[in-house]
C-alpha cells in the first residue's frame, strides 16, 4: 500500500479515511448527489479533524473508533467498531 510506504518513510501516522465514513445518507440521497457532493459528504470531516488530525498535528497520541463496515448496508448506518484505533504522532499503521 503506497500510503503505508510513504508514512513509514516519513515516520508519520497513517489515518485511514474510511474510519471516518459518514453513513448518514440513504441510497436515494447518495444517488442524488453530484460527484463533488459525494466527495464532500462521504467522510465525517469534523470527526476526522477533531479525533485524529488535530491531536496528531499537535504531537499528541490519539484514539478514535473506526466506522464498522462489517454489517453491510443498510445495517451499518452509524455503527462504530467496539475497539478504538490508537496512533501516536510518529506511528504508522
């Protein structure tokens, strides 16, 4: 995986964006969105920023609960994993 190789080379933390998936839309809502709307709405950007990016940029360790895709749609709407992921500012995946 290219991102993991880059993170390893830089000594950076790797934060999978899928962990912050925003499952607040029905299939019809999703289909009605433009590609740029889908890109803007697919992730919970506020949660990604608050739970991962800001703490890591401040050189603090952080943890977050990743989105749980295991149930499949539509059962997965709003589900988070029971165990958190943890990262430090100098730790990759």
